[in-house]
């Protein structure tokens, strides 16, 4: 897929107020500081499309980006950030779950996993919640440039083993690294196929 145009549309805190265009959407989510904004910038080839922060919990709204006037990439707030009030965490959780369960245009949740670390409870719990609610999703392992290749593969294998405690089969997954320039074309091909399928079924 060739990204010709990528435009920030707006930020929202209520699903009902999100853009109502009949376009397929792909939502990026993961633990705070997993690299959602960085991945969106990497995929689109725009360094500053989505604001990147070293401070976990910076994304607090549902952020929309129009790609090629054909689909939306959606940056959701991260979960698992402890340094905010319980009230704020509950508010973010309600906003995220409302969007995922109610948004008809949503085609896939792109679940980001930090390839640098062993399986995290918060990731597994969120994935299981999506499974219980029959939400289509794929996994994207980020920051694969940080550990060495052996450590990355070990973390991915261990994550798969942890998932198989709850799942009969593993979902599709991608491994990405902006620094090593890897994984981008595979993710874009997945998005392109999903977008084409959406419009064929309209």
C-alpha cells in the first residue's frame, strides 16, 4: 500500500461524537508507552502525524487519522498506567470499551505488545476481554529493535505460550521496528486487504 495522504482529523472523548464517515477503521491500543503514536507515524511515513511522548498516559482521547481518504487509523489511550487517579483510569477504560464495542466502522483492533518485555498481565487480560466480546484483532509486537533478535523471539514465544492457556489457537501477529525498518510492509498489506474487503462488502 502506498500512503499518499495522511491527515489528523480530530480527538474525541465520546464514541457518539466520533466522525460518522462510512470508512473502515483500525484502532491501535496497548499498554501506556508501548509505541502507538510512533507506529502510526512509521506506517504512514509521517514523523509528526501522531504526537509522540516519552511520558506514559499522554494520549487521553480517541485520535483519528484519515489515510488516503479511504480509511481511518485510530489512536486509543493506553491502559495499565498507574500514575493517574482511579477515577481517570475508569474514565479511560469506559471510553475505550465503548468505542470498541459500539463503533460499527471498526474492522480490527491492532493490539500492540512491547517486544522488549516478558508477557504482561494487562495485555493478556485485555486480549481475553476482546475474545469474550468477539472483537477482531491482530497483535503487533513493537520496539523489536531494542532487545537482540534472540530475546525478541523468546518474548514472542513466551507470549504465545501464555495466550494458549486461554486460547485454542493464536491470532495473527506482526513484528515491527522503526529503527530496523522492518514489519511496515506486512502491516500495510494487511490493512490494504482489510480495506478492500470492507468496500467489496458494501
